C-alpha cells in the first residue's frame, strides 16, 4: 500500500527580519576616537563624569570612556517612555537614578541616539536642577528629521536618515544590541520598515 505522503512543513509565516549595515564597527570606533579627543580638547584639565542612559548607551559609553585621556568617571541612569503603543508617547519617566551626585562635576550625557529629543530634554532638565559645573551631550547617532523637542547634542557620531536602526546598543524588542555595527532593520519580505519602536 502506498504510504500517504506527509504534508511538508509549511514555511514559517513569521516575517523575516533583516539588518543592512549602515555604519561598520570600524567606522564607529574611528569616530569615537575623534569624539574622545575633541571632548578632552574642550575640557583639557577637568575630571569628566560620563552619564550613560541604559541600556542603549552602554557600548558607546564604555568605548568612549576608554578613549578619553585623563580622569574619567561614569554612572548610569535609566528612563522609559509612557504609553503602550509602539510610538513614543513623548512622556519620559525615570526608572533608575544615578548612584552619585553630579553637583559641581563636568557631566557628559552619553546617549545612543537622538530621535524626537524627548528623552534628552527630560534628562537635561533633570541634570540642570542638580547644578553640574558643565553639562554636555554626546550621541552616537542623530536623526534630525524626527526632532520634536528643541535639543541638540554637542558631540554627534553620525547623522543618519529617518530609518529604524539596531546594533551597537540599539535594540528591536531587546535584540540586536550586541552587533558591532549599526544597521537598518527591515521586517519581512515586503521590506516594511520599522518605525521608531521604543
Ligand atoms: P527620543 O526620546 O525620541 O529622542 O528617543 C530616544 C530613544 O529612543 C533612544 O535612546 C532609543 O532607545 C530609542 N530609539 C530611537 N530611535 C531608535 C532606532 O532607530 N532604533 C532603536 N531605538 C531607537
Ligand atoms: Mg536609549
């Protein structure tokens, strides 16, 4: 008796994600060296206190901190956006505060990406109240087209187009942070782009 053919397993219906390299790991590292030199040139004799925003900013912070000569300390803060939808509601909330005071310190806020600017606006207001000696901002990536809040970074790694990017700390649903490069994420075969999911 002929054996009944088993149905073949169907190809997964889940959309396939792909990441296209936008900025190589080598370019990121070279740019970080330049930014580190610039920061030290701007503050030749000051101890610098880097404050990174978890979790996206961690790799930028660790590479930057090791590239700046002289005295450097660092700390971490975490924030989240209110709202359940994939687009940021624009309201920012502190979820983890710093370990130590920033009063009288030369503080560099180290962020992965400046998008609408709502996060940075919130952080700058918070830090200004705490009376640092100087307050500056370093971002690895800047998406100027998306800006809502009137904020700017003093040190920018790369200005990028309005695409959803992952890697080098940036995630999509907590994945891709560990890539050494920054890439544009596309979802599925219809190449539908991911828009600013937080
Ligand atoms: P902003 O408050 O809109 O400037 O958002 C800043 C935060 O949104 C970043 O620190 C990221 O966590 C997240 N974000 C914005 N754009 C992207 C992106 O293209 N990929 C991954 N995360 C992003
Ligand atoms: Mg972030």
